[in-house]
C-alpha cells in the first residue's frame, strides 16, 4: 500500500514547534517501521526557504521518495481553492498514493485522488474564541470549510480534542480516532549540569509560544507574589512572540515588582531546554487550553515537577503526576508554587510520578496506532 505523508510543516520552518514537531516525530517513527510504501510531499516553490534541504536533513536516511511541488506556492494552496479546480493535489505533487495523511487542517486540498486522513490537533478557534492569532484563525476557518465538506478520517491527539471536534465540526464520530502523541525521548532526559550561564539559583520555568492561551501573564503575577516571600527565586521564560498582541504579558511585566528576576531567553535548542528543565524547581504551565501539551511530558522526562491547568487535554497528559490548578485562579497557582518550594518530599514524589507517567507515551506506540488507521481506511 502506498502511503503519502504530508511533510510541509516538518520542513517548512527552521524552528520546530507544535504541528511541525508532531510532523517530524511521527514521520520519523513511521519511516523507521517500514511497514508501507511511504513517500513524502511538500512545497518547494520558494527555493530560498530551504524545504528540500531540511527534508534531506530530516528524512534522507530513509531513502523514501520526495514528491515536491515546485509549481505552486504553499501559501496560495492554503487559501485559494481555485488552484484545485482543474488540477488535483496528485497532479501538483506527482503522486499516486492509496492513502494521504495530512498533518494539519490548513494543508488539505479540495481535489485529491486517494483516501484522506487528517490530524486535527485542536479546534481552539471555535472552542476557545480569541485564543489564537487572527491570521491563524483565518487559515483554520478556510480549512474548516474544506474538511467539513470532505469529511476525511480524522486523528485527534487527545480525548478532549476529539470531544471538541465532535462538538464544533461536522466530522462524524465514526470518522474519528484518538491517538496520543509523545515527546522527544532522545533529547529530553535528566541532566545534572550547571545553568549559571543562563540563571543563578532557584527558578521556576515556562516554555512555550508567547500567545494569549499560554496564560503567561498569570505566571508573572503569581511569581511576583511568590518572590515577595522568597528573595532567591527567579522565573525563566523560554519562547518567542508568535502573536503581535502580547498586551497582557507586557502589562504584567511592567507592573512586576520583581521584573529584574524574570529572565527571557528567547528560542532555545534542545540541549538548553533539557538543561533548564533538569534544574528547575518546577515547570509552570497554566495554559488556558491545549490540544495535547507536549511540554508537560518533556518536563517529566527531565525530572522536573509540573504545575499545570486542570482544563482541556492536560489532565490526560499529566495523569496523577502533575499538580493541577484552575488556570484563571492566580491565588491557587501561588499556593502550589509556594508548596513545591517548601515541601521537598512533595517535589521528590512528583518527580518519581513524572517518570512513570512519561513512560506511558512513545512515538513508536503512536506510529503503530496510526498504521492501524491506514489499514482500516484502506478497506473502507
């Protein structure tokens, strides 16, 4: 059986996060298994972007065919349905697959010869209005019209995401399957090391994109209250802006009495991320909504206690190995941050539970379940 994997999000940007990371890890896991006759598609209209170079870097060792579209700009394909009026996705990419797996809704074409499988990571633009940047919402609204019409078989990352998909889209329940994803178990592990080049002393850690749903303002406000009691504690914030409107975060920083103890690192590589997670007092992640929440598993894998929110998919990911708070209750967050500093036994217990919890997830398991879906869809 010929299975075509859409690799656009894995190769389309040098800094991987979210869908790009999912695409990279799942494709790697599938290609390692060599179960089917795999091929990869991506757009390479703008050669200077380097998509082909990254494809070779990430997947060249597997010796699978690359089907690149040099005729059409990806940005046009995601917005303009007319490009598929006379030519199919197969025509543009030169593919003839039995199964096509698209890793994100914005990638799907309206004209495809073959059976479509689509991963929908979340429908936050519907379930949690105002929580995604306007340009992202625009793209997903276009994609939503497409998948509501096509009704492909859909893979969801979590039960919470699946419930939202059923509530906010036209995808029927029989076309939906939950497949848990995982974390980077090659690069994320405990490391006893010095991080004084970044931060000295004890610190809380946040890692993620600077967008409204990540609730960074609440972390800063809560840290400010904790810092009143603990003169040595700091806050390290890892990530970068993906949304022009970071007013809430900016205001919280401006009003902070302890902003001199808040460190912004920008985007960091895996080695630096591992070092920071391995040495943090706790990973603080009170997100307002998540389709899955990979950072929770990354923290656990590095031996870092997790304080996260009790909403969306996060309890599925964290199990009994995380401390949960109401994301909108900063007093509760302050209490739990203080408790993790004061109670070494609690901290040790959460670390041990985290090691057990993270072991329940692997990309090998994910790939195995995804391949079962390929078999099922091929027989429909």
